[in-house]
C-alpha cells in the first residue's frame, strides 16, 4: 500500500523493530498481533508498551485473517509521520543530511534511512517526484530507521543545494569517479549533506559541479561499483571517523 507524501507517511508499519520504534515515537494508534504469538516475550513487551501508550491492541485469531505482509505477525496502525519541506531547512541547521537524488528502489531508500539513523544523519531529503515512495516496505526495510530521522521533501535539488550553502552546510557528492577518496577527506564537526545519485545514472555533472566536494569510495579493481545503499552506509560511517575542515 502506498501513501501520499502530502498526507504524511508511515500510517502502517510492520515488523518488530519498526513497530517498537513507532511506539517509542508515540505514533501507534493500534497494535496488531497474531493470537498464537502473544505468549512470546517480544510480543508481550510490545503489548505492554502499547497499553502504557494507551494504544488499542488487536489479536488476530488465525494466519488466514492476517492482512499484513510481516512474517513476524506484528503490525501497527499509526498517526502519520510528518513530512518537512525546503522552507523548514533552517530548523535543522546543526544537523547532517542525506540527499537522495531520484532513488528508484524502495529497498534502497529503506536501507539508506537505516544507515542515516545509525550514524547521526538526522534528516533524509527526497524529491517530490520521480523517486521511489516511502512505503510500508521502506519502513520495514529501514528496521526502525525512518522513525529516528526526519524526512524533508524537496522540489528542486538545485534550490535545496543553494539553501544548504547559505546555511554553511558542507555539500559532498558520492561518485565512483570522484577526484577525492572519501578516506582522505577531513569530515566531522561541521554540518554536512551527502548527495547520492540514482541507481542507474548517479549524480549529474551539473549537480557535481556545484557541490563543495565530490568523493569516491576506493574499491578493489575487480569490483566496478557499489549498490547505492551500501555506498551511503560507507559514507555515513566514514563521517564518524573523520573531521571536516572549517570553510574559509
């Protein structure tokens, strides 16, 4: 099931990690479990938290009645998660960002969100059009990551880039032909935004020419390229080990 971004996202979340994160965010209206699983410790813990949060708890009697995709047989109906837009960018001026430029695969978006949440990239920026949607599948793949970060929707990547630069956010593109090895950059205390291009085309030359840096991830000569979500994961973990120079 897909949801309109303008209406918020994450109205249905599935899987233990995603549901527990939604509960922690006080978004869950109704917890749904399979009756045969209610004696497991994980499900008992979820039910206890849901009751503390005043959420409704529904136990489905048989697998034949289960209407969700989760094989853990745990799901939640939730209040929608807010979507921010470019005009809200100043609210996050001490934050690190991941900018997704027309990522087409929902699994990749979910995996990128999980990496972002794991390594202090607290906002994921996604385009309004020509991109995979943040669906129930994306929430499940993120394993709670989408609950821990904010989502900002942008209309123009060039407009977004200008706003970043006006806020002194360091803009860095990931590209397999980048002039600088990411391990040789000083990254760290200053707010930064990693720009990640689509699976097929990557970042356009026009975008790369406007960024502060374009970096590559050094790989074995036997490997041509990395999956976009894997590259995002390496980039975000690199941030935790390196220190960014102050702009002149």
